[in-house]
C-alpha cells in the first residue's frame, strides 16, 4: 500500500486484474486485428464511463498481414512428414494453399549465401539477441542497491532481423529461420520480428534441434513443402485513443502514454495502468489537479513501418505530429512538462538455463527497466518505490541518444522530460493460447500502478525547474514521412 494514495478513489486490485483478464479474453491484439479493435473499443467505453471525453485518431496500415495457416513438411519415401515449427515470421509473405515445394538448402552465411538457394528453400541460423549491456544503457540507480543487471544483456527483441528482402531478390522461394541459443519452449510462439513491413518472402521459425534435422536433410538434397497462408488487407484502419483531464492550468500538461497492440497478456497491458490512473485522477476534485493530464492509447507499435513512420519513430509519433496543441508549447499551445510511458506490467522472471535446454521461472519478479530523461526523474521514481513489497528496478540513461527503447523514445526525441517504464521479459513477444497470463503477478502489477500514480501526483506539484529538461532533443522529431 502506498501511503500517499487515497484508496477511496483508487481502483482495487481485483478491479485492475479484471481489466487485465478482460483484455486477455479478446485474444491476440495484433495491429488492426478484430481483437485489437475490440480492446480499443473497450478502453474507450471504460474511459467514457469515468466521465472522460474520448477522442479517436484513425490511421491506416498500408498492409495488414495476418497468418492463417503454416507448416513445413519434409519429403520422404512415403510422402511428406510434418516438421514442428515454433512460429511464422510476421509480415514475411504468403504461399498458395498448397504451399511451395522445393529443395532445402542450408545457408550458413545467411544473406551472403542466398544466391545458392535461388529457386529453393533456404535454411538460416539466427542467434537470439545478446549484446553488451553498455551498448544499451547506463544505470542511473539500481533498487534495491544490491540489484545487478546481467551483462551481456539477453532478450529476444534484440535479435537481428533476418533479411528476407535480400532472399526475395536472390530468387529464394521461402526461408526457414532456426533459433540458436534459445530454448525451444522460449522460442515457441515468438512473434518476431514485429516491426518489419511486408517482405514478400514467406518464412517460418523452428527450434534449434529441428533446425539441425533440417540441415541434415538439406545435406541430402531433400525436398520440402513450406506453407504460410495469410490474409492481406490494404489500407486497414486502426485507432489511437486519447482523453484530456483538465487541471487548473490548461497550458501545462503531463502526458501519460502507452500502446494498445500486442500478442499476449503483458504486451501490451499498459492500457490497464492508464485506466487505473484515469479513474484515480478523474475522481479528484479539479481543484486538486494543478496540471492537465492527457492519456494516450496509441496504436501501431506492432506495425510501425506499415503506418509509414520513419526515423526511429514509435506509434506515439503520429499522435505527437497531429496534436502539437497538447504538448509543444508553441504560441497558444500547451506545454508538456513531463511524460510517463507505461509498458509491460506485472512480469515474473522466466529465463533459459545456461545451455538453453530449459526455460523456467527463476523465482523472482522481473526487473522493471525505467528510462528517465534526467537524474531528477530517476530520483523521483525511486522515491515512489519506498512502500513496495515486490520490486527490482533499474533506472536507466540511454547509452546513446537514439538507444531509448519503447514508446517513450519518441517523447524523449521531442524533448519532453520522460519517465518510461518497460518490463522486458523473454516472453514479451510470445503468442500462445494462454497469452502467458500465468507469468504475470497480480500483486506486482498493482504495486507498479501504485508507483505510477504517485509519480504523476508528485509531477503535478513539482515546478518546471524541479522537473528539469531531458538531456536530449532531436530537432527532426516528430516525423511523419511515408515510405
């Protein structure tokens, strides 16, 4: 319990968890899908029930690609034998219902070897993401003080994207991507990569052991059938929601942001946090709110390029471009003094063992990684952690100006002083029937939202000088250039 929160106005843990389970009941909410639209409408209804006026910005995906059926069958003397896959490659391409049938060719050099797979099915190895931690961030503060952050940093989302366009240009008919240094259970359902445009070369993912068998078949010039049926819709609509809660000062705003699209219970459940904060602050008398709060539920995080966003933008880039009156401080526009971005709440820590043979719960809550625009915001967040029972938090400074991950990146780019909450579990991109909701801790999720409520409450009372400025601002942001 956070001593600073008035719990007569704050939703209960049961209410918050109901929002979480209702969200998961909609199934995967990949950008522009039916499940995603149901969630957007649900959030809109909940905000309206709180007395907020909800606004919608409708954007259009150049292509909305949705896998329908996929698989690999190796040719044998008795016909075809199905080979287990872990997932499809999103927005890779599609085959006719009967699939494509061709010889398997192992390409150990990846894209450099695609030429020898012309007219065939290429097999490539893909190492799961691992980079030196210093390439990503520098910790400002670790809480508790004995917390350690792994080095190197391992995370599927950091995996290098296989170059399927190069495969298509080389005449490759299809690609089989083999996970390396990732347990099969961890690889299962990984919706990776989630942020590439349509590639026009169908591809599937398999685990390490399956990949070894396929390479052996390729050594014997074995043929295979690859099937990836998908629906492709052009100019598919998707909505970003926002709601404004006026304070005494209409010229100063605090932005509270997230995105709504994702494959599972944690990616993206930031909207659950925003609903809780909206309920809490909407229940306050206007006289208790010094500044205007703006809640933004952006769409497009899982298909940034198909919305035409370039220059390392995020889904929130479009909203910033279209609503400068709520943040840029020019002329009669309101000025955003700070922004809190919330992504991936309530995560428990699941990791591979040392040889990537097992994927299991470590017994700990996952580290919450929090980028901040300056040291003052890092200290503010730490001050708001003091009543937490469950907490492992790393307050971060980007290693380089462009290396600021998540939807908070675009706010950092425009110079709004940021606090950006990111859970980064290994299952962040996994698409499974349960949505991995069993890997979330309801109490931890609630405590993290309590912390966010206290952060906003304190930001509302701090002077602009106390909040301070970001250490970075890109004069080119926000961009909305269409490819």
